[in-house]
């Protein structure tokens, strides 16, 4: 029985093994999921490398500006991308595998502030300019919260650590990853408030049927444990300019 299953598995993997999963990505704000000058570091890079070994499929990460990802897929510059409809509208000819993991934006607060609900948020909050937040948070801005905008997550966190604001909203794993690099305790700032969460999929062009079948088989049983992976991730290629406040 096991020999028969092995033969079936090898036969199933052969069509995909001659192809390459070309994953498009941008290093703009996706710490610690994928980053580095060549997108060669991060949680999703490790996961795709595991998929590559398990399925015998070559993998290539291709950096691309975020606003050109959909265009690049339509033009055939790559055949896959990690995405969610919240980030970018995927072409109709994409097949979604997963979800691979769940993205969560948490509210982090200065020590001594422990809001139980969004109604408890009073004071100031640092947020990313142009980013879309939940209605429950937007209702607090201008009425109970004074908003300060940052151009990216690092600038926002730098403002927060220097106590220019009482709260920030960040992806929980990005905050923990940066906190580790800065040698600060993330638990001192954590709250139970989640502003938004949504699934992250691996989108593959529908024409890549062998790659889709291989990815579906792998991710149907594979669990991404980000918490376990975080301590072993290497630092980014680019210097982290944040200085912890005093």
C-alpha cells in the first residue's frame, strides 16, 4: 500500500517538477513575511523553500514594486504572488491556495494603558498614512484620538517608542520582529484589541495546473507557525533606523 502511494506521489509530482514557481513580491512593509534585497528572507520565504523541497519544484522570488504586481502577473513576469483582496485586486485568472496564514493588525499601547475596547482609546494614535483601518477605529479619530501620520511602519514605531503617541496599529508579527531587533519587550505594549484580520493566500495563475495541484497538496496539511520562526529570522539587509525611547 505504501509503495503504491509513493508511486502515485512521484507520478503526481513529475509535471510540476519541470516548472518554476515564480513568486512576485515587494519588500515595502512586509516584515517579517518576506524581505531582503532579493526577497530571500522571511517567514513566507522559509515556507516556500519547504514547499520546494517537498514537491521538488524550483522557486524564484522576484522583487517588484507593489503597485506593479497585478500588471506583472498579467504580463507573465511571474506566475504567483502572496496576496489578499485587501492588498491588491488579483486578476480573474489567479487561483487562490490557502489561506496560508492570517494577517492581524493589533493595537499597541504605551505601558500603563490597557484598553479593553475601542471605546477606551483616548489621547493620540500614530498610524500609517494612506492605510485603511477599521470603521471602529476611524470613528475614534478626531473625536477621541488625535491622529499622527507616518510614511511607513518603521517611522510609526519610532514615533511611538519616543512617546509621541499613546497607541499604534501594526501587524502583530511585524511589531514582535522589530521589537526583537531593538531588544525591547513587546509584551509591555501589547493589548487584546485587533483592528483587522484577513487571510493571506498564495495566488497562482490558473494555467499552472501542476503547480496548483502541488501547492494545494502541500498547504492542505502544512501549518505556518510564525511565533516559532520569528527568533530564527535574520535581520533585514537595510538598516533599522528606529531608536528605542527612554
